[in-house]
C-alpha cells in the first residue's frame, strides 16, 4: 500500500496548484459527518479523516500547514492522530462558523474560495458567510483535481473492488426461496463489513419481472426470481461498484437473450473507454446493440438514465455517462460502466464493473465473471 503521508502531500499540491490557477489565496473546505457515494468527502480527500460530524472546516492556505477544525469537541485526539499534516482543533458545533471565519480571515489572505457550500445546512451557511464576508465559490475545485486517482486511492479502490466481489459471492451463496430481500441484503452487508467495508450504497430487487433497481423490501424470494444487485462498498474512503444479475432457478430464454445484449453492450462500452474518448462516446457504444435489436426507445428515460458514472471518492468527475456527454476520459480516472437495462420480456437486468483507465484502455477492477449467474451453477 502506498505511503499515506506522501499521497496526501501530492493531493494537497494538486489542490494548491488549482488554487493558484484561480487566483485564490486560500480555500475553506466544509465537511460533514455524512459520507456517501453521491457526494465527495473533500475534507477526507485532503486529510484522510472521516469526520464524525456534524461539521468540520479545513483551511488550506497557499503555503504552510492546514488548519482542521472538527466537531464534536471530544473527537480531538482521534483527529490529531489521523490527520497529523494539519493543525487540529475540536470544538462544539455551534461555535464552528464564527471560529472558522475568524481563522480564515487570519490565515487565508484576501481572496478566499469556499468549497462545500452545497452540503451546508442553511443556518450554518448563514452564520459562516455572515462572519466571513465576500468569498469565491470553489465547490468544484477539489472534485476537479481528484478526477484522476492517486496511487493510494487506486490501491484502496482495488481493495474495495475485492470486497464488492465478495458481496456478490455472499448473494449467490445465501439466496434461497422464502428468504426476505432485506435478509439477503443483510448477508451481503455482513460479508463485506467483515472484510473492512465502511459503508455500502447497496440496492437489491427481486422478481420475475423487475422494472428497476430499488432498495430491498420485505418481499420473500420465489423460485424463478431475477435478483438484481448494485453493490457499492467503501474501503477507507474509496467506493467500488459491482452490478450483476442472479437467477434463483433456471433462466428463461428471454433472460438469457436479454443478458447477452447487456454483455455485448458492456464489452463495447469497455472497448470505447480509452484516453481521449468522451463519456458520450462510451454511451453511444453501449447503446448500439440495444438500438440494433430494436430497443432504442428503452435506452432513454423513463427506462434508462445513465450508462455509468464517476466512482472512487464519490460519484464525481466524469460524473454521469449520458448521451452527448463531452467530458474527456483520461488515464487515471475511475468510474463504473453499467449497461443496466429494462427490456420488455425479461424485465430489468444488470451488468457493470468499476474500471480504471490506463494508457491501454479500461481495466475492470471488479472481477466477478461476466455471465448470467444462477443458483444452478
């Protein structure tokens, strides 16, 4: 595993370079105790600290040590141990806005950028900006520089991918007729937690004809169910996602034919995901087999929204893979490619992997075999 301190120093240098490009003297990064796939934890990106919450502020000057202010007050010792590259202090939540604003004026210079405004509660934002005065919006700065992963992030992503594969293996081993969906979900979760997963953005649906992926319910599994799973564990701040379909029994001809279309679409998307291509070009490659088979209308809403999205520290750059996307793919990016698809006969089927873009193309990090899995395997 790469050295944490060296990797964090490289991330900080990236951020400071971007600050210089925007003419910023300093950056105030807001963090919260909420950690999920849909929003990047920018404080953690720069400190490796998972904030317990409810608020944190990281002050990043153009040079010199950062200052990390966390809540609650009793979390000081842990924060200092995890984030030794920053001057750490802890206080109670109501004191943070005025305290952070005072330190920002003292150490960040005249032109201050603020990142994380979109995650701030309204009352917190009013108190902070009332004390801070004029600032520059910079919420996209850290996600922008994190578009390509550092060596430590990639190592952690590989571990998250191994955990995702183990989660699907648990699904295959434990799914049985009569089991409730949420019980199966719990077995997946327990298997991944035992391997170091901190979180799981997991969705699981089962039925003879699914219309979409969704959270698990009290429904009992029945023979012939197609169980579709979106398994997204986090390991030390990095998310990896695996999408697969499992038939509890014998697949129908419609399910086999439908999954063959997904497999063709996935392979074409994987081949198209090379440095210099755009996310929109990957979408076009994924959609092509469905369109050729007469299912073009099902490649659009309300049947289908996206063919993938950024993944790692969160679902950030290159964000969603939607038709016409213009984001250029670069070596070092990681994202999930998933031609998950509703089809009229078999219903909703899933197939997708987290990939790392190298100079040679897309390397799948999740390794579960690319086939329609069944309880009869």
